[in-house]
């Protein structure tokens, strides 16, 4: 057995070893049932959440889940089934179901076989006891600081504070045996003022003690006060400073649309290795071992995660692979497989954008007349290959003139190529935030762009 959890856990992760033993039993059941190959993915989670609204805690919930996901291969036919049962009879039925599916589905002509063992290295800082053992009182203390900041600013706080631990174990008939446990905490809040103002702030970390609840509360409350009585401005092209919460959306969308080997193979990606798509200030990697993010040592196929440069100085350098897409290109998986069945292909789950040399104030000072944008809302792809996205600003949009914030403006709709945004990046902040995107953990700075296309205004 291999335990790959870093941080302050014991070297022997008993929770991961138990999950790995369960995965091994599921594989054995499948092989007894006639499979030529089998893979079991066990995912266990202890998750707790404290919600607050109207500046009061109104809900505290906790749940424990365990799922066994079994992939069975018969020749080139692949069947997948999952179950929450972990007893022998439950595993036997799971194997029967997955095998029955495998016998009736179409063959995958380019099925490469399940991946074999890789050298999985322990990640540093993936686990914190403070997060794993966080009580409702610990989260309530953080929420109290957020509400206190809102009360002081005369606004109302809403949001949630979550903490938990996630165990993943993978075993397969090709010899993969790997498991580990990590922890994740997240605090997010929206503050709302009496005059229509709203502000947003968020933080995520492996260690709950690293989340600055008071700072997050002050940030959101300050924005809510500052955005009161926002005025409308005309749509059009404006230079912008995007704060970290908006930059997360850029990286998430680019990862979803383009930095996947399957997207390239299906000719729907913007990525061409060696092609420049961004300014020389922009560098992005996917690195599951970076302790600044939310580390992961291996993917959901049990393959060791590799550091993959995606953009270096604005130039395309790579995409992420799982075992299926890697075999098609004659390459090795970079450790970015998702749980089967997976029609979406591999995704970058640990994107990190390189910092710049400027402060947030420096970025704003560089705007003669432009906008400071806190975050985006309801973003959707319009043209995937060109990475054209439509969406809206939210929770803090400000007019900047002569390098100074002069007042809040009403939310604006936009239709913008995120590739063009990378190309017109002229400033990057030196400070970065660790946040949760829809594809995983993201480490991002604020950035300044020469232009952003706003196509519509809002009345409220």
C-alpha cells in the first residue's frame, strides 16, 4: 500500500489504507466475475458546512459519504457502475452490474488498457489536522468575524464556511495501488447594503487556520459600502483591472475549453503548441504538488500527477492527458484523468498563474479611464475554439479615472474572447490568492488588461 498524504498526518494514512483495501476487494470481485481488466476508485468524504444569512448562522450540516466506482473491461468493452455499499454482498452486486454493462456496450477500438503503476510522490502540505478536526464552533468563530465586519460597515452578511477531508484510493488489475487523504476549507461571503451595494470575498486553504476570516469579512463589507447607489455607464471597450475572483473564471474557462488533450484531438481547442496566445507576462502551469494551491498527488486513475506547463510567456507549451488520450498521441498520461465514465476528457485541476511585480494599487494606477471588476457571474462559452465567453460583472464594479477609483457602476454584460484578454495583459499583481474554481483549486493574481468588451448595461 502507498500513502501519499503530506502535511501533519502520520506517515501511515490508515483512512487511505482502508479505502485502498476496499478498492482491492472490489477489483478481486470483478476479476472473479469474468473481467479481463478492472479498476476500483474509492472516494470518501467527511464534509461539514456552516451557512449564514441576514448576518446570522442558520444552518450547520455534516455528512459522510463513501462511493466505490468500478470500471470493468472485457476485451475492449468497458462498463462502469458505482455503489455506496462496502460489504461483500454490495461489492459482488457492483461487480455483476459493471460486468453486465461491459458485455453489452460497443467496443472502444482504441482502448489502451488500464494504466500501470507510476511513481507517486507524497505532496507537501496536503493535509492539516486543524481542518480535519474543525468543529462547528471553529467555523462559527470565523463566521462571527465576517458578521462583525459587516455590522461595523452597516451591511448584511451571507455565505458559508466549509471544512472537510477527502480520501481517494485507486486499485486496478494492472498493479496500481495508491491512496491518500487531503483536507480543504473554504470561506465565502456576499455582503449586501441598504442602498443596493454588494461585495464579495472568498478564501480557500488546506489549513483552516490559514483562512483570514476577518480580512475576508472586511473586504466584502467594504465593497458593499463602496458600491451603494451605483450609476450606469455606457457599454463599450474599457481597459480593466480584474481582481482574483474574476481571473479564476478566465483560467477555469481556458482549462475547460482548451488545455485538455481531448479538446485538441477533437479539434475544438485553441491550443497549438508553440503558438503565442498571450502576452509575455502570462505563464500558467498545472501543478498538483504546489503547496500554494490545493495539492493532489495522483489522479482518479491512480496515475502520478505531473507538472504541466500550459503557457510560458504567453506561448502554448502543453495540455493535460489521461491514459486514453495519452495512448492516442503515443504519450504518457500526465495524471489528469477524471472518474470513469468520463466523456469530457482530462482537465487541469491545479492551475497556478505566475505572479507579476506590481501591487493592486499599481494596477489601478495604470488606468486612465477604465473599470475595476471584482468578479464575473453566469459566464458561458459562445465560441469554444476562440474562447469567446459571455457573462456579467457582479458584486463590485468601479469606474477608475486618472488611476483613482471614483465610484461604483452598475453591472455590465460582456462578450469577450478570453484569448484576447491574455494577449492584452499589461500588468500582473505580485500577490496571489488560493481559490476554488469549478475545475479544482486555482492560484491567481489580479491582472490589468488593455481592453475588455462590454456589450450591455443593467438597470439595477
